């Protein structure tokens, strides 16, 4: 990589940022596309978000990703916010405009693009969404946007499931989200579902944990996405597969949220071939050998 007076800088603000894969995505994209752009992680403390955003703008930082725990806290310091990001209440990408940054959420379009590459449908599907945290709330919005038939939202804390269902149903003026306690999964109507695992259960190093351990549950799953990508195959995914379903992990979601951010910053479309190449680099970085 040759850095000179014309190099554009992009980066990630979060806390912590040490284990991020985003530099792998963006620096390889820039290299592959022969673009004079460098991407670096920036550690930003909770009480310095405003200074960080204003400082980045003053330094002409071309684009930023935002990760936990700043995805919502950064919003008041933006000049503009995209409608989907506003509904989700979280941004992960800042694009430089004339008067400040505009915030986007590329996590959900990233998940959708990842699912499309694996021929997973959401439109018209009956969905089981596991979790009611930040990721699950955003997935619930995506299901609504994409016209899922119905969404059973199961969470350990029933209060949180009810709160997310009420909020998202309210935004879309529909009652498609049905909140349930995780322990009530046996009451799910007998049919074939798309299941989206959006809890943190099963994340490394707790690789033997699974959010629902009863085997019967997995007979209802036709396709499944686990948002976790470390381990590469979670216990949840292996149980889905053992019962004849298809399952994918969250690595492609991470890849495509990055690619969509890169496309917004550089006004380009990244080819499927390049996406595959970057995915390979991410797997190398994670030491994944299939
Ligand atoms: P979060 O806001 O902390 O939510 C955590 C969720 O997990 C809550 O619903 C929580 O239930 C549930 N949970 C935690 N421990 C549990 C247990 N022992 N039993 C049952 N449920 C449990 O986290 P988040 O930001 O939504 O992220 C969720 C997952 O998505 C994480 O693993 C994250 O790595 C992954 N993610 C992946 C990507 C990607 O690009 N692939 C992007 C974003 C997130 P309660 O409400 O009952 O506590």
C-alpha cells in the first residue's frame, strides 16, 4: 500500500476495536480495486463521541464505521440519518456530506445480501427470531421491510420481547411480530420456519451452549441464520443441520455490511467475485479452514 498526499482515510470508531475484522475488509477492497484509501481503527471513549465525530469531519475523514457501544450514541452528532437507520435506531456507517456526516445502517442490508447469496428468502416466510437485543430488534425491522409473513420473537426476558414487538409493530403499523418467552418454544405452530439466531448464546469460547437444547424444536426449522461467526459452525447450526435444515453463520453479514459501507463511500458496486475474495481473506484472518 502506497500512502501519499492524496490518500483518503476511512476508519472504525468503537470501544474496544482491537479484534475488528473491518480493516481486513476495507484495506483488501481498496488494494484489489487499486483505490488510494486506507482504513484504520479508532478507539473512542463513551464521553468523547461528539469530539470524535467533529474531529473526524475536520480532518476530512472520508467515511467511518461505528461499532458497539456507539451505534446509537453517535446519532445526535450527525447532520442527517437514513430512514432505515432511523427506524432501527442505530447507525454503523457515516458518509461525509457537505455539512457533516450522514448515518446509515448497513448491518441489515448486509444480512439481506448475505442471505441472497445463499438463496435464502425472507418474503412470505414464517420467521422465528431468537433474541430481543440490538441485533434482534434490527432483524425484526428487516423482516417487516422484506414482507415476512409472521415473526415469532422469542426471548429469555419476556418483557424485552414484548417491548421490541410493540415498538416494531408500531413503526410498521402491523401486528406481525408475536412476542413469546423462549421457554414457550413448544407452543410454536407446527410449520416450517426460517430461524434467525440473534442471541449471544454459543459465542466463542462457550461453543457448546445453544439457546434451545430440545431436539423437537429443530424439526420445525427449514433454514437458519446464526448471526454469530465465531465459532464458524455454532451448536445451533449443527443442530439445525442434524435435523435436515440448512444453516449459515454471520460472517457473510459482516462481509456485506462492510462492502455496502465501502460502496457508499466510494460510489461503486463491488462484484461478487471481489466479495468472495474478501471473504477468503477474512477466513484466513480467523484461521478458518474448510
Ligand atoms: P445484546 O443486545 O447484548 O442482546 C443479547 C441477546 O442474547 C438478548 O436477547 C439476551 O436475552 C440473549 N441472551 C444472552 N444470554 C442468554 C442466555 N444465556 N440465554 C438466553 N438468551 C440469552 O447483543 P446484540 O448486539 O443484539 O448481539 C447479539 C448477537 O449477534 C451477538 O452474538 C453478536 O455477536 C451477533 N451480531 C453479529 C453481527 C454480524 O455482523 N454477524 C452483527 C451484530 C451482532 P435477554 O434479553 O433475556 O438478556
